[in-house]
C-alpha cells in the first residue's frame, strides 16, 4: 500500500539502520566508520550483512541514534528545526526543549561562600577552569552555582558527559547539546567550532574523568579555534591541558570536636545536613538532637556533600544517634530518593577506582594503612615501590583526587579522606594486609628509634615536627605490635619514644605503652627490657610516681651493669638520682649523679657531662648554695653552646636565670630568659614553656609586678598540667598563690595553695610539700588536716567538690585538672572507700566533713 512503513523487523535490522543513518546524514561508509570508531571495511561488511555487529558496536550505534534524535528536536514548540525551506540547517545555539536546563536546581544550595568568592575572580580571568575533587565532593553543584552568580544563564551551555560511553561519541554529544547537526562534506568538529564562534559563551563539560584524554584533546582544539570561548570542566582527574586552572573542590567545613553550639550551627557541613534533613522530614530541628552528635557525624563523613545528603536521607527512619552508630553501613544502601538513586557513595568510589591505572590501583590499598598525612619516603617504605615509579603513581592518585596534597618547604605530605581510606583498605586481602601493616610498623619503629637522639640534638625542631605529624601512625604501629604479640618491636619502639612523650606532655600514654610491653616481656632481662625500664623510669619520675621511678631505674641499672653498657648505666643512674632528689634523698641523689658524671667523663661524652653537671647544680640549689649552682650552670652552658642543641641550651639558660633572680641580678636573668624563649619558640615543648613562664613569674615577683607575675604563673601551671609534670605544676601553683595574695585576692590565694598542697601530697614530694606549706604560713593559713581512710588531699578535695554538686567537668576547671584525671581520682576513691557511686560518695563526704569548697 502506498505510504505504508516497512515492517518492524525490517526496520530494526542493523544493516537497514546503518543505511538509513548514513542517508539521513549524507555520510559515506568511511565517514560513518570514523564516527562509530571502527574501520571502513567493518561498516561495509555490516551493511552487506556479511558479519553481525558486536554487542559493544550495537550499543554505540544506539547511542549515536539517540544523540541525533535529541539534536532533531524542534527549537521552538511546534516549529520544525530549519523552518523556512533552507537546505542548510541553522541550529539554535542555546538549549531549547530537550535535556533539562542544568541551572535549575532541585534543592537549595548551602554554604561555600568563601569558595564562591574565590571562584568569581577566577571565572573572570581564566579561559579553562577544571573543578577537580573526589566523587561526592560537590564539584558539579559548586560549578553551577559559581557560574549562575557570575554569568547570565542564557550564555551557558551545560554538557553532561556521563552518558558518553565511547570516546568516539564525545564530539557528537557536544554537537547535540549545541544543536549542531552533521552537514555533508563538513567535519563535525568544524561545525561545532563555527557554532561556538558565533557568540561568546561558556560551556560546561561535566564529568570528564572517564574520557579525560578525548576531553583534553577537544578542549585544546576548541580554545585555540575560538578565542572568545571559556570552558569549565568538572572531573575527578585533571586534564593536563596547557593553561588549565585546576581548582580542587574541598570538603565542606566541619566543626571541630571542641566547637561550641553556635560554631556547629554555622558550619557548612551541618547546615547542609539540616537542610536535607528538613527536606526529608519537614519540621526537623537541631533542638531535637545534641548538636555535637550532628557535628561528629559530619566529621566522620569527611564533610563530603554526597555522603552528608545520603545520610540525611535516613532522618525520620532513624534517630541521629542511630545514624551515627550505623554510619558507613547506611552509606552503602541504595538511596530511596530518585535524585541519588544509583549514586550511593560506594558506587561513586567504585567508579573512581575503575578509572585508575593498574599501578595506581595496586598502590592505593597500601597507602590506606596511614592514619595521618605521609611523605613520599613513608609511602616508599610501606608500599615497597620506589623512585620514579612511586612518584608517577602518587601523582596519578593526586590528579585523580584520591590523595590530597599538603604543601611544605621540605617534603609535601599526602592524605586520604577517611571514607576513601576505608574503601581502599577493603581492597587489602589478609596476606597483603599483614605485609603492609608489618612494613608500616617497622617503618615507624625506625622513626621512633631515630627520634631518641634526634630530639636531643641540634635538629630537635625538625624532629618535633616530624613526630607531631606522625602521632597517629606511631599509635597504629604500637597497636599492631601489641595485637600481634611482637614484644621486641613494641619494647624497642616505646623505649625510644621516651623523650618525645616527655617533651610533648604525653607521659601517661608513654607509661601505658611501656607497661604493656614490659608485662609482655615477662622475666626477660636483656638490653631491650633494660632500655624500656629506663624510659619508663624517666616518665614515672616526671609524672610524680617516684617509688615506681626508683624501682624501674634500679632494674635498668642492674641490667646494664650486667651487660657492661656504660652509656646506658649513666642514663639509668641519672634517672635514679632524679627520683631520689624529688623524694628529698639528697645523699642518694648525689651518689647517683656522681656515678653518671664519672661514667660520662670516662666515655668522653661532653653532652652527657653537661647533663650531669646540670643535675649537680640542681642539688646545690636544694642545698642553698646558689654561688656553686651558678658556677656549674655557667659551665654547662659553655658546652651546650658548643654543641648547639636548641632545647638543651634553653633549659640551661632557664636554670641559670633561676639562681640569678634570687641573688638580685634581674637584668641578667631577663636576658637569659629572653634568649631561652627565642630558642624554645617552635619546639612544641610544654614542659619547657611552663618552666620559662614560671621563671618569668619569679622575675616579675622579684620586681613587685604582681599582675604580671600572676599571669606567668597561671600559664606555667596550665602548661605543666597539660604535660603531666606534677612537681613542676606544684611550683607554678605556689607562685600563683603568692601573687594572688599580694594582689589582695585572699580566697584565690588560699585556693591555689590548697591545690598545690594536694598535688604535692599526692606525688609524695617532700620538698614541694614543704614549699607549699611555707607559702600557706605566709598568708596565714595552716597546713591541711589529717584525712580519713588514707585519702590523699587531692582525693579529698575532689570528693568535697563532688558532694558540693559539681560535675566532673566543673571540678576539673576548679582544680586545673583534665576531666579524665578527675574521673580517675573518683574511681580510686570509690575503690578505696568501697563506695558504689556519687550518691554514696556524697553521703561519705558529708559524714566526714569533706563537703563544700576546697579544704
């Protein structure tokens, strides 16, 4: 019949579809072959029916047909494209009906004001900007919002590249979105360039990572051919095109763990969560949940917008607390809303992972073992990959947004977002995981070993920065040794870290690790256990646990004597002498310090000799012989200046100032303290800072500058408390009490001195206890009363404040303690008195007259 269409079967055969496609476009078989990414001979065989199309080719053909169908849609409703009878189509240059305009958002845009301000300037001066970042970082949405605020929407063409499954279809997709049709005898690239040249415009190529090379080639050609053109690209991978401005989209700002409620509410991450939660459950309010729970949830999600939006979708089904507990499990579930369907976080990460090269995929899981930013050297040690091969793989992971770079003068550091680290870690099987974790532990054990001498040498500042950056990885390595029963590695590592734990104020942490590994070593008495006992003794002495310091240093000294290790014997003798001195046993302290001196001299160890002389000078101070102390301190400074060890020299200057102040040489003391403060700057040593502030308080007190003195003493007390140096904290609190008394603040003075008395009593330091009681007498206060049931003054003080209705946090603030320390005191009190909790403790305090303000 006239006008009857061919049958459906005939209409859908590949050969018929190919012939019709060529005829409609006016293409030769060779031109169509180029468009489909195959050879001329292949198209010829398909049309002749000699061979069948592969599944992949069939998909490519279907996509090509769909793109052409989209391009053939009329430019205005009811008006055919090219109306007016012209044989040459004149396609509209802006999207008409068809794909939804990208500038129409489904949801509100939240936050990013700082980023938008920066991007506004870049969009004005840059022809090619690539928004890069990991999947889920919000690249597309931020790019759209930045362009919307800067550029009229009608001048923008948005081209989503996600549908492009084959590189050969890229130019067709671009042409389709520009409403450019194929013309017989004219290359499609030429038509696209001509269309873009007719009017200055900006095009957005969204999601370029899976066709990066083709996009890079196209962008380079378009920018050259069309001088007025501007291009914005969103991609998980940088293009590498000359002139490309790579702008990494950061995660949303998350509130810190210490942030207040107002800071939490104003953070971008929390605002996004709240906005999406209200869309899911109208009427949802932050007053219904603890703000810190939402803040923690956002931190765990790394501030990734996609992850936050996905997790917010569970509001109404689960409480925020339940969402927090389920966490990552919920992110792997299929999103219920159509906006995110098929875009679960795991799906996004899988897609990103599939784009990596084999060598990058192989390296990535090994890097997941790092708990903190790492250097190229760290990566080499743990992965087993080296040199240029490692550098190329790392660069690829940076360019693919799997790694974040932190710039530094000496060595850049690399890190992974927690969500991405978890994904990468899951790709380590059992054997590989054991190998990588073992390498990681061994590497950071080497770092720890180097730190023992490094922190005491001229390069102490760099070592301090190195260890501060590696805190989390050191902890991971120690836990690995503990979990795997590697006592030797654990003993060696924890013994070497004593100096770091001491100067960084991590005394309790160090003592805990040393105790665990020494317990695991059992009755062993070898060099490793000797070093561990010596290190543990140092921390115990500085922490105020003098009896344990005596026991451990004696064990260390005995082991080293049996092994004939003189340098280690001198170390143990020094620690033993310090413990005796803190306990007021000056004759025993002098014998131990003299032993250390003799051993150092015999070894020709000038640095060790300066340490021994410093300790002898401290004994002279205790004896009241300030002239002898000054002479010894000045001799040690001669050696320390020659050695050039910044921290050691600062300590020596502080010690010298401590004898210059009481002898009326204030100007000389001020010069020594100024030099010491300059040396201490940047060392990250809270004990040294506390010592200097206490000396500055002494100098201000000597000059009758009591407000200034009080400020120094308070800062010193806080620094020593933070560092865990109990006996130094007592000294600062005594100074603060005396300064408060001089300022007419009698109640505060009594409170500070009672706190100092309780601290000195708790650590059983007779010299400090005598000092504080002398200060109490000066202000007309008597020494503390005898306490019931063996309670220390500190324990009674905590118990009394508890009975007065204070929380642990309030008690901590009142007594300059951490909440953890307060809880530890309460647990000891409950155990010692056989109490079950706060109610019984309050009753006991009232019965024994302990309730109320500090005693």
